[in-house]
């Protein structure tokens, strides 16, 4: 009986080692199958375009050269490495490339997430948390840099929480992870911000005699992480660039991903919040002050900006892992059996089989499926017409900016809101959404616009239909084109543009 029990524990230990890989493989195949839904944000166009420029020139941009309203103004890309990866994959595999690396990013996130949870709670519960986290993040899983940084975020916070749970300081060898994060996406500032409260969790539960020394080690690690975040082509300017978006004020409430959570209809995020509160009351969950602060901070971030919901989904369970593990204790596996060479070889073989199965599935699926970008973001026919007319200055819808950049057409505005500034983009939205229609003719004249390219179902085209000096020349289900009706449309490409028209 005892031999059978020992063998059973050893088998479970080996199987548990493969659980994160299995979850990651499942997440990868799921999002590969839903690959077309990852291609519905026009920012992907300019992200890839900038990545290709970096590859072509062997340098990173410091100024804008894609718009005619901000040409030459200072602008840096805080996601340059992700953009390079997207551009490289797109150049070799078309839209399948960004879909695959996005699915890989989600898969790595899920696998790392389950790995850290599995150290504290039972594997079935860890898998359930992973499924819930992916469900909460579905709205923001897109072929964009934040997904490539997501596994780094989970790994960084998981390592810090593990150190806090051990009442020890983090290892200096983890600092390259922060450097990688800072090159992938501007969200690395969250990782810097979380060092403080996580360090308090470690210090609070440490022995009184070593609290000061432990705190100083965390402080030094925080300074090291700050330095590591500047290990990018832009140096310290990376910090400035990553925080510029937060200074856009009113504009953040107009861009979907920066909008606050909306509870007008029931959502999975609302269900998660209610479930978390109900569970805490029902089970009498007791948390330390630093853990409570972490949960409140992540909840506040998700309530303030919907793009922060995935951070809430993946990081709150990491904060709760140890308390949940203490609430639901499990039988520890036999470490001696788990470390024997047959167990390690079986685990390695299983991992290779999972990777091989994922690669084979990818090849088979790509053989009969072609990924395409959602048509609502690609006004192909309308832009073809504008190119035929040799229109130079186009007043384009915000969501069409990325597509225009992909076709080497200077834009009025695009998704780089921090470049254009709060007032510029807010005025643009108010003018085209009918909130302040009197702004529209002023903007058209101020920037000497030749043609407009606006969303078909927006108020802007209807306003232009009534505006003297403008006529509609094209419309479909995606876009509407208006040109000046005074014979001035279609300025020659070589025509001089007065400096006072460049804002």
C-alpha cells in the first residue's frame, strides 16, 4: 500500500510539472484558431510599420515622420522591440506572423501564471484561475506590443511575490527581466510601482532583527530595477515616454482602452469583482495590509482604465496564492521521487511532445487558413480613390490612421495620442462626433485639408454633407470621402506647404 501511494505521488509530481505547458499549449491553439479576432486594431498597422523602419535603418525613431500635422516633432517608441518582432514576423509570414507571436505571448503568460500558482495551490484551481484570467483579458488580446510584454509582467510579479512569501529579497539576476520589459512595452512602469508594496509584504513578516537589512536590500533592488528600465536605446527618456500617455487628461476617456469600466451591462469583470468580494466574505479570507493594498490598487487601475483589466486578472491571483494555499492545504509530493532521473526525462519528453504537437497543429492550420485584418479598419477602396486623385492632406478618422501609415500616406491623426496631445485629439473627436460641429470647418481650413476620410456611420460625414465648399465623392459601409468643391482638391505632391499650417 505504501509503495503504491509513493508511486502515485511521484506520478502526480511529474504530471504537475507538465500542467503549465499543457495550459500554455491549450491557450496557444485557442487563440491561433481565433487569430482573425486578434487583427482588429488599426494600431497594429503602424506598430508593424515602425518595426520595419527600425529593421531597415538599424536605428530607433526620435521624431515623427508619419503625420503632416506633427512632422519632425519629438517622439520615441517605447515598444520598439515588440514592433521589430511584429515586423519581422509579418515580413516572413504575412498576417499569420503577428497572430502566431501574439498567441505565443498569451501561451507563455498562461504557462508562467499556472507555474507560480501551482507552487501554492492545487493544479485544478490554478488552471481554473488561468481560464478566468484569459476570459477577463479577451477584449484586449490583440496583435499589439502589450501582449508580448504580458508574460514578462506575470513572471516579474510572480518572482517578487515568491520572494516576499519566503521573507527574502529578490535576486539581482531578475533585473534583466525588467530591461526586457522596458524594451517591449511602456507598461514596465507598473512593475516598478509594485516593488514598494511587495517589499512591505516581505518586511512585515520577517523577523524583527532582520527587517531593516531586508528592507534596504529591497530598496537597492528597486534602484537596480529603475536603472535596468533605462537599458534601452532611449536611456532615461524611456521613463518619460512611458508616462506621457497618463498626462492626456480628458482624452483618456475618449479612447476605448483608456476608458473607465462600464457596468451598464453585466460583464465578466463585474462578475469577477463580485465573486472576489463574495469569496472573501464567505471564506473569511484574512490578508495582510500590503496584500490588501495590492488588490485595491489593481482593482482601482482596472476600474479606471479597461486596458488594466488583464493586469487585475493575472496579478490578483498571484497576490492571493499563498493565503489561498494556507486556506486549502495540499499534500506535498515526494521530492526524492520527483527528482529522480526517470521523472525528469519523462517531463522533458512530455514537454517536447507538447511543443511538437503545437508546431504541427500550426502548420496544418496555416495550410488551409489565411489570416486577414478586419475590414472595418481598412478602407481599401476609399484610399485607392484618394491615391488616384493624388490628394495630399487627408483629414482621416482616428481608427484609419494606422492603415494610412501602412500605405505610406501622411496622416492627420493616428493612435499615437501622446504625440498629438490632449487638446488636438479632443478637438478632433468633438468635431467629428458632432459634439462641437463648429470645430470641423475650422480644423479643415486651419490644416488646409484637401479631402476627408471618415467612418461611414459617424456624424462627421453628415456634417460635411451640409458644409458649403465640400462634396461627397465616395461612400461604402466602411468609409466616406469628401473633397473640396472649390477646385483646390488634389494639391500636387511637390507643392510647398506653408510652415504656419504645420501644427
